[in-house]
């Protein structure tokens, strides 16, 4: 049997997330208002601008019975591509790293804390009927069912490093009396492709050192 308390599920990897599922934000439409009434008649307290939860079992009420498997912290696959190319004195080396299919539970997700008005968040308002984040409510730090928007797709593709170099021709090196004269420019973590809303999906998975971007210009010189 599944062990819900330890997040162990038959056929699913470890560290599986099992919770309610956000399917949008309640809007000021007749259909959503009718759905809100059904939920509230069964003990809910929803309103336009609140998070819309999937009614998994179709009983017109939202509770723990509506929880589903959302994903896992374990990636479905990890891959990398390391390539070196040389042509007429030029050399190019790059490493691309990808991690796909893992979910990140951002426990410190400040994006949904309405009291932090310094954040640029796409909140729902009557004039901004978004499905991204629920309406901010004065005096309420976390919205109703706010925990469900902590779960984010942590998939990413990153250029880990890329180096472009040029080695001077032998005739030039002979005149300079060098045996190796190479100039190069290198970049560490110059590109990240991800839908993750935080600063870095790698840093949010428990890695101690955050992924920073650095650039370097150098010379290899041997006399």
C-alpha cells in the first residue's frame, strides 16, 4: 500500500509530492461563481480571486481526498553534452547540462505572501483576471490553499561553460620566440533556460553553492 505520510507511492520515485492541485484562479464569471457556491455549500470559503483547486473525486467539495501525485523531486532524466572543436587555430569547448522532469517545492516562496509589496507578482485583481497568483488580502499572509503554488517545474537546460580560444600561427610564435601563445575568453554559466520562477533551479534543490555567472579573459604563454 502507499505510505502517504512518508510520500512513498507504489510505482512512483521517492520524494513524491502528493497534494491538492492548482488548476487556475476563480474568475468573476457565472461558471466560476456557480462552482464557488457549490464548494461553499459544502464547507468551503472560496471567492473570485482565490486559487481554484481540482475537485479530483467530483464531490463538489475540496479537502484532503482531492490530493493527487503532482510530481517528484527526482528528475526523469539528466544529461550533458561536452564538445570540443578546433579549426585553423581556433578552438571551441562547451558543456551543456540538462535536468528534466523534477519538481521543486519552494518552501520559502515569497511570491505568494501578499504582505511583501516590494515583489513584482502577477496578482489577480478585478482589472487583472490572471490565473497566476491569487488576490492579495489585507491582514492575510498566505492565501487560501496557498501551499499549492509552492510546487514548480524545476526542469532546466544550462550552458555550464563555454570557452573560445585562438592559438597564434607557428610563424608568428617563432618571431615572438614562444612555443605556445593562446588567448581565450571563457564564460561559466552564461545561459539558463527554465520555467522556474526563482533565481536558480539548481540552487533551490539543496546545493550549497549557488550557480553564478562569471566571465574570464586569459592568455596561455610558454617560452
